[in-house]
C-alpha cells in the first residue's frame, strides 16, 4: 500500500505547457474532481481554455512559476522542453513529477542514449559530434548512410539530416550551426513501436499495450494497437521501458520509442517524459487513459488498469486536412473524435485525432485508412 502523501480530488494540479497533451490531462483531472492551473504563454492555449485557471506567462517567468507552485498541490508538464531550471524553481515550492533530473536526460539525445545503454537497452549505434574535430571520427565509426540529429530541441523529425558521405555530413553539420549532435547509423526499420509505462513514487509500474506507429514526414500518422509484432517483442519493449523507468526512479508517464529492424533487432530510439501521441488511443480503448495515469502517478495513487478493451487505430489529423468534412468521421458509430481547439490550421500542425474501435485490428485499420483517404480528397 502507498505510504507517500496522496493527493485527492478537490486538490489543485498544475501543468507546465498548454498544448493538446495538457488539454487532455486537464479534462481527465477535472472529470475526476481536481482543480487545474495551466501555465502557458499562449492566450489561446488549448489546455488553458479547459483549466480552472490559466497563468499566461513564459516558461522562464520566475514570478509566474512561483505563483503556479503556490497554487498547486502537485505540478506536471506536457512537453519535455520546459527548461529544467524552471522545473527546479517550481519544485522548490511544491511537488513536481517528472523531476528535473529525468527531464534533463530526456532533453538530450546523447544523454538519453547513454542512460538507456547503461540501463541495458540497445540504442542504434551512434557517435557524438560536439565540434568539427569529431566529424571524421564519427564518420569512420558509424559509416553511411547515417542520420545527423541535433542533441536538443528536435521533434517530429526536425533537426535531422540523412547523410550519405563525409561531404554531406560536413554540410549538414554546417547547416545546424555546429550545435551538439549525434551521428546515428541508419537502420532498416520493419516497424516502429512504443511502450508507455507509468511509475509512481512507490515504484509501482503499469504498462499500456504496445502501439505500432507509422510516421509521415517525420510526424506520427497512425498508431495500431495491439501492435502487429511478435508478442515476445512487445513484451521485451515493455520490459525495457520499465527497466528504464526504474533506472531513473522515474515518476509519471514515460513513453519509449523503439525500432524493430528487418533483421528482428529491437533498438531503443528515444523517450518522452510525459503522455505521448502514440498513447492517444488509451483515451477510448483502455480502462485507464494515459492522462488519468499521469494524474495517478503525480498524486501518489496506485496505477489504473491499463487493459485494452478494444482493438484500436488512432489517426493524427494535421492542418493539411482542414476544413474536413466532419460527417465522414462522425457518420461512423465506432470512431471517437478528439479536437484540440486550435483556431488556425497550418500544414503539419496537429489539430486533432480520431480513434477507430473495432472487433479486430484489421477492421479498425481498414476503416481508419479509408476515412483518412476520404478526408484527404
Ligand atoms: P523525433 O524526436 O523527431 O521524433 P526520431 O529520432 O524519433 O526524432 O526520428 C524521427 C523518425 O525518423 C523516426 O520515427 C524514424 O521513422 C526515422 N528515423 C530516426 N532515426 C532513424 C534511424 N537511425 N534509422 C532509420 N530511420 C530513423
Ligand atoms: Mg521520435
């Protein structure tokens, strides 16, 4: 049984970041009777609109961070690029999960891969590049084709360059202004999967079913659950994600992305210290959503049941589709629509998603794809 302080309905929870993940957390928390305060600079923050209170301020605004801490029984975050100094400042006034140390590992590709490797996971072979002097050694070590990835602030494939020779590598390193990078071997991916686990301060761990993820232009397009991979691979992914969470003494929801290569290897790719796009399916297809799970972890509660109630396929809706014909989605009785409340659609901007629930994964995938094709016409 849990012994740490438990934070119960009626208490106030804070979120650093007010995008869609914060919004879905806010909905879950308010549904369960918690008050929610969101800190985000955007006056139209999708989470801020649903929260009891929205502190409209930058993530490094010390007065605003202190105010958030003073108002909240516990604080979490919805994206990993909140400065860890800000998280430390909030943590001097209230409980914050995940802690700054976990965040700092996940913010830096080199650190997270080093950490994962020490914990016994297997990252794709890579070589750190901090300056021109490292470029040739990296090329000799990793070879080509490979991918140059900036160490910090990359997402949705941004800050990544596929390089085919030394000249290309030098060019790419110039193009990123010689910030710290890694050169990573390009592997032949059969499929990508993610394992989302949740851990509380009592070391209780619960894992959601593994999701199979397909990307388009570096952005998650479709998640398929259960993943169509060997059960032993799924089980390994869950085990490795749990090992990683334990190794960090992590508290919160942790998403871990893996590559399954054509020769059957399971490589660690990266982690996200928060609910993840590939876990959107949990809102409609699991007993507990990843957002409720995040709340349970930060509040010192036992994890909720992660059981999959129905096969499900999630499709991300980007601004490219706007303005969609809603009836093409809502005309189906087995599709659940989620919109993020963003007024302006731009190509590549995440506007919403839908979850298709069906008797089996093939049926869910058929419907998901045919609806997407109709919307894209
Ligand atoms: P991001 O932080 O932008 O999500 P990732 O490292 O996850 O960055 O890369 C984005 C996508 O690029 C991956 O989901 C995968 O499809 C592809 N990719 C990344 N690294 C490799 C690699 N080493 N080999 C082959 N494909 C890769
Ligand atoms: Mg990724």
